[in-house]
């Protein structure tokens, strides 16, 4: 399957939009999961897009931008990994490790170039402020979005338009002469989300709330095993009795998320109760009817 011109166009336009959404709009459309959703829809394989996007989201779970620092561009990596995984039939885990992560790391350089180019418009705005030219301030502010968008659009377009043949050859080698390397990349792609969790735990107050961490892990493991066994038992029974119409589903991730939310809420309420309270201000009697106070007797 080749990538059609309209797919390249849509993915390129989204690549330029997602960075603006991340910086200004903040509608969550500039996240790796959303990038996987859009890429999967455009390429006609929503499952692969969500899988790669979710894996990339977990990988960068504990990575944050502090000040003006540039971080890996997980969104662009997700777009290219999804597009090539669907077009050349690449294993999603392999695409995650061989395309998504390296591309996300390389895009740091284009992010820096975008920042440098954007300073031109920033200096223009400084002069506009000094001259009280408000219309030009708005114009140069909007023009500043061009450098940000191009820093993502150009690499994604060039990779999609001219990189398909190279990716096909690489996939052929990974599944042929270098199968051992391809299998290793698949394993690495599956392990990468654990790195994101490790980074996140590094910055969270784990020592203070270690009991909640153990409790959440044990509850999740027990309920997942329990519901998994129930689903397996139901499938086996349904195979023996054709009249059985009951559905035995595995434990949804929403239930696990609600358990974590409940534990987080309990912890928050406890910390809020232990926080020192502000001293109350003495009440002032504003009664103007001339009542005699005790100190006036």
C-alpha cells in the first residue's frame, strides 16, 4: 500500500496544526494519542494509530518542558510511524522503536530552528509595542506561527513523500537478513512505555505516598487477573453451550482509572485536612442601631 497524495497532505497539515494546538489552543489535539487517532483515521487503520499513539504517550509520560527547553516531538514521530506501519505492513512495536522514537528525537533540532526563526517576529513585536502599532502586533504574532508550523510540516512532508522507499527497504531487511534486530526493536518498543512510567515516578512524591502506590498496583493486578479468568471461563462455557448468550468481558481500563482516581482523591482530602488553616479574622459588629456594647458599660 502506497501513501496517497491526499493522505500526505492531510498528515502534513495536521503536523503543522498540532504544535500550534500544544502552544496556544490547548485542546489536547497536540498529544501523541490524538496524533495516533488522526493518523490512523487518515491511513485507514485506527487500531494501529491508537496503538502507536498510546505507546508514545506512555513513553513521554514523565517528560515535560521546563522553561524554553526543547523535548522530543512525540506527535511527529507518531504520525510517521503510523503512516509507514500501515503503508508497508510494519509491526507497530517495531515501528515504535525504529521510527517513532528516533524521529521524535531528531525533531528536537527542527524545534530549535523554529524557535530561532520565531525570534524575528518577536523583535518585530517589540518595535510595534514601542510605536503603539497594535494592528502590526497582531499580524506579527500570527506570522510567528508560520515558523512553528513549518518546523513540523517540512520534515513530515519530506519523509512521507520521499521516505517510503527507504522505509520499505529497511523493513525488508528487518524481517529478512536482520530479523534478530527487528525482533529486538519490537521488544524495545514494548518496553519503552515502562521507561515513561519510570520517569514519571522519578518526579512524583512516591516516598510520601508509597502505600497508595502498592495498594493501587495490587488492586489492579488482582482485579485484572480475576476478570481475565472470568472472561476465559465464560468463553469456554460458551463454546460448550451454544445457547449461552451472556457476555464475559475483561476489566475495562476505565474501572482501573476510577480506582486510581478514588485513591488520589482520598490522598488529596487527607493532605488538605492536614494543611494549616488561616487564622480567622475577628468579626466586626456593623450594627448601626445604637446598641450598647459590654465594653461601653
